[in-house]
C-alpha cells in the first residue's frame, strides 16, 4: 500500500508542476502551489513523496526569493552563455536583425493565434491590376517565342524590349507619383508568373528592376533629390537598372566583397568635391549589359576622417547609384547563364563619384548590408516564387495533358501507377506552390519586410520547382529531351539552376539563414538575450538578463507542457472560424507541431549555444520544420477561399499530408542526430510519447489526385487563368492542349474503337484502313470516323519532336502519315 501511495503522490506532484506550466501560472503563485502540494502529499499519502517534494520545495523557494534566484541561477547562466557565444561579425549581425516577422513568428512561438490568421486579408487583384494582366501582359506573352529567343536572337527582340519599357513592366513597384504602377505584391507575382509561363528570359528581364535593385532601394532609402532624378526615368523605361553585388571572390558570402570606395576629394564637373575613389569588379549581374544606371555595393573606407568621425576608418558595406555612362564604368560584356537574359559584368578602376551618390546620402555610409537584407523580400518573396509557381502550373497542365494523350502498351501513360506516383507529386506540389504564393504575398501586401518568410518562400518554392520539373521530364521522357520549338518542358528544366542560385543560394538559405534569422526574428526573448550577452556594460546587462531569463524559462516549460499534453490528445482544437470538418484535424496537428518546434528550438539553442551556427544539418532540419508548418498553414488558407470542390479537397489533402509528414520526419531526424543524446531523448519523449503519429500519404490518395490531373477539374481550370495557355495547334503548348481537349470530348468513342482494334476486329494494316472497315461494318458512323481520324492526326502530331539540318540551325518540316495525302479527302486539323 505504501508503494502505491508513493506512486500516487509522485503523480500528483508531477501533474501539479505540469499544470503550473501548461496554464502559465505566475512564478510566485506557481511556486507556492508547488510547495503546498508537495507538503500535502507528504501528509495525505506518504512521507516518501518528499523524495520528489523536497527538491521541488527547494527549487520553489529559490524561485520565490529574488537574491537566491539571481545568485544561483542568473549569474552562472549569464557567465556560461556569454563565454560560449561565438563572435558575430557586423555583416552577420545585420543579416540576423534585418526585416520584420509575420505569421512565421506565431508558429515559431508554439501557440499560433488563429484569430490573427483568420484576419489576414486573402489577396485579390484590383480592377486596374486585373486589366493589366488581361491586356498588357497577355499582349506581351503573345509576342514571345522562347525558342527563338534562346537559340536565334540570344536576346529579347527589340520590339519586345520597347513594349516592356513603354507599358511599365519595369516599374511595377514604383509609386504612381513618379509615374509607376504601384501594384500590390500579389499583382506583381501574378504578372511575373504569367510572363514566365511563356518566357523565362522575358520574366527575368522584368523581375530584376522590380526586385532588389536601384528602384527598391531608392524608394526606401533614397534622398528626395535621388528619387526625383531616377524614379521617373525608371518608371518610363528610359532608365534600365542593374545592381552589382557579387564578385569572383564573393558569391554566397556577399559580405566578403573586395570592392572598395575610399573617401577623398576629387574633381567632378570641373569642381573639387568630396567623394569616393572606387575600385570594383562585379560578376553575374542581371541586366548589366543594357543598364543605364548601376547600383553598386562596396566597402567604404574613410582613412582621413573626412566624413566627420576621425575615430572611424571602416564603415562597411555601402550602396551607391552611378550612371552607366559615368567615366570609368565598364559594362557590356555578357555571361551566358543557361538562358539568354542579359547578365554580365560591371568593372571600374579608380572611378571617382561624388559622396552624394551614396543611396540616401552620406548618412547611409556603412548601412548598405542592412538595406540590402531588408529589401531582399521582393526577389525572395515575389519574383522567384512566382517563377517556381509558373513552372508548377505549366507542368501540371502540359504533363497532365501529355500523360492523357500519350499511350504505351495500349494505355494512357497517366494510368500507370509508377507514372501516377510522379504526377501526383506534380499535382499536389503545384497546389502547394499556388497556396504558398498567395499566402506569402498576403504577408507582403501588409507592408512589412518578413525576412524569414521570404527566405522560406525562395528556398521551398524553387526546390519544389526543381522536383516538379524533374518529375515532368521523367513522365514526358524523350518528348521532353529533344530540343526545339515543339518542346514545352526542356527550357524550364534549363532554368532550374538560375532559380536555385540567385537571391541567396539554396543550400546556404536552408542550412544557415532560415533558422538563424528565424530564431532572432521570431523567438520572443532570444534577440534581447543575445544583445545583453554581448553588452559591454555587464552590470546593467545582467540585471536585465535576470528578468528576461525567467520569462524565457517559463515560456520553454509551457511549450514543453503543451507538447506533452498534445502527444496524447493530438493537439489543441484551436482553429480559425474559416475551418471546417475537413481542415479541423490539420489545424490540430499544426498546433501540436508548433509547440514541438518551440520546445525543440529552445533545446537546440540552449544545449548547443554558439555551436548551432556550425551544426548546419540540424539547422536545416529546424528550417524544414518551421517552413512546412508555415506551408501547411498556407494550404489551409488557400483552401478556405477556394472552390472546396471534391477535386480541390483531394489536392489539398495530399499537399497537407506531405508537408506535415515532412515536419514529423524532420523532428525525428533531428533527435536521432542531435549531439546531446540525453537532452534529445527527453525532448523526443515529451513531443512524441506515443511515437510517430503520422503516416505517409496513401497510394489510393496519390492515385486519386493523379487521375484528376489528366482530366478537366476546377483546380486545372483555375491554373489556366494564371498562365498564358492556348489551344492554338501551332503553339508550343496549344498543340498538346487542343489534342487533350479533343480526346476528352471523344474519349468513349476512342476507347470503343481502340478496344475493338486491339481484338483485330477490323481489316487492314493502318489506322486509316481500320477506320474504313469500321465504317463499312457499321461499327462507327462517317461522322465518328472523321472525328477519330482528326484526333489521331492531332495525337501523332503532338508527339512529334523537331528535326534539324546537320548544323542544327534550320528546323525541317515534319511528316505526319496520318494527314491526308494529295488527292485524298482533307480535314481541318483544328477541328475539336
């Protein structure tokens, strides 16, 4: 009996501690309650309960008495953590501090506020933006032939460049007061993805001026004089901008640029003025060969104290704006980044510029890196995800149509389970990309600069693009390998490295930036603690650290208590009002994983401290967890505002199950590889006391989604509104789409005929002879025969790949044996 009472007493005390943390009881009340319960257990049950009760009482007393708490906990913790923190460079510090936070912070902190989520306005186009998409963007797309651009012109045709300039494609972000469009983030994304559905070259040419560059930097940091000088020209298209950051010695480590600007006096327009003597060598700069105004990032030095601070010689990275015609600037040389958009070098030796050419003037000397980090959002959050979404949309449409039309072994290839495994990924990933794009632009529309969210968007959108296109190449096979004007996939495949590399190389983004920035921007206490640990005024810092530390510990134990409870209940039932019976279980899982993330992040930061910076694989897993919880939220938001049809629900279900399973496996991968095994085992038990709660998506679900992709469905119809997609049989995508649409109309007839044909029911050797015999037998009518002949000719034509002369210069005429010969009855290949 004594042993039984002892166990009951222990459970009561453990439950009390859990409840104190779960309900976030104040430190004083929680300590008193813990002491009372510990003593009560000793009197009511057994004195043996004091084996746990005494340590709890002692700890509670320490927490209640401030001097004890300060001396026994705060001082040792401060000293240990301060000594273990790695040195952080100014560049790293600015990158970690840059930007704001949004919904990703709610998820990181372990208790997402779904009322906030519900209040986010779902992005919509204004009438002006929709009209621009329907007219100017549609016109531009109709002018583009990516094969001609790639393999003949090696550039956009002159009339296309002029149209882009005249119609404001280079000034989507510039305010109307300067002549720009001032479109929303969502509109920019939709515009860029539609252009990208037709031509990567055109899309990149339009993306860059609307991304990180002179326009964006001037709007946020430029002086009034600089804005008046450049923004109207950028808006009118008379100025073309580029921005030089990277160099041969500094790619991903852009903070290590060797380019310099030394403050000195020099001559400008006949007068001696204060300025900068600059030396720089930039590489891989998009639009540089055709730019009229060049933005430059360089390190500024002031050895003579001419800026007024004689104690400061090195100011750090600074940004300036220079006319491309300025003496000493060398542009015009091109790189060839796999796609013929303008990309090249910017060189300068002993170039003198006035000090006022620093963006924002001399007061912004040394502030360049923070400016760049804060303005990365457009490129990372809009342009590249738009490119990735477009690739997903076009893969869904074209690969789905191909998988329906293409037959092998007398069956549409889209019906083979191996193919369905790939096409279901294409379908669900495209749904995810679309949802992700909507949610990210929703955040950007609110006017902040959420650096962590946009880093997620860049990495996970472009990596998904890589996966989707690779799946498409696998399904389409030889038809996708042979280059030419008929190939609808290969040029997108060639674009993958560009998307993966620019605006922050993907490996760096995942393994360092997302969790590194995320912990700084999203954790409620870590940033302040880090500042205090690095403070030179230790006496004042430790007093402030004393207060923050115990708030942090209370937060951590609360997330631990939540995680343990959710391990048995599956998660909190909190959800937004837009949830329904289908989505409610997923909100519950997100609540659970969000609490798990908060606890696991604190475990990683607390046990590894400065070493987390070097544990890039663990950091990458934490990034996967954070990002895929965010992605799941995006899918739920997108679904809530969609058609909620059965087809859309299946797409959403597969996308959600994949993202949440990825989160679960990232947790387990982190626990298995965490260097502090005891700590990892304890947190793993707290988060997953019953083991893995989720399984991989079922084969049945994958097959259902794959089957939808080769049919018309509401999601497919929505995608066609977002891209340039026609049924013109002479168009690179229209050829396949028109064939697909005709098959959908005559599918019962086609299957009826092919089934009979496979049983040798008709006389003759060719398809046409079989048709003739089928008519004579009364198996099909003349009208049906005509439809079958037309469809078969279109089907064969859509499978043909281009042929060239020996020099691969001239595209030769293709032979379609299913077209009527001279003297035979003719028919319209366009007939549907």
